[in-house]
C-alpha cells in the first residue's frame, strides 16, 4: 500500500492520528469509539421507546444479535436486560 493510500482526507496518516489521539486523550481511539458507542446505546435504551432492532439498525449494526453481542461484551447484559433495569 502506498503512502498516499494510508493518508486520511486531512492529509495526515492513520498512525500519526492514532498517536496524537492517544497522547492527548490518554486512550486508544478505537477504545474511545467503543466507549462512546456503548454510552450512546445505553442512552437510547433508557430514554427512547425505539425497539431494540430499530436501535441496532439506526446505529449501523448488522442486526439485533450483533447489538446484543456488542453490549454483552461491554456491559455483561443484553439490551433487553439493561432496558428492564431502567424502565
């Protein structure tokens, strides 16, 4: 892969962006995104009447089972279990 293909739209490399993010946020960019996405899902489950499959589709998951697997890995609970706690 050439150097140009590794560059982002802003003209900086993925490696530089990752290092810069880690230095200033004290967290890996990928982990930051996972944490943010988890909080966003939890917020939707608490404060909306959307069905779980609607939340999954809205947030770019392939289907409800992928959202279920993601949230179980992050929080140890299924979306349905989490929603029951707060409803």
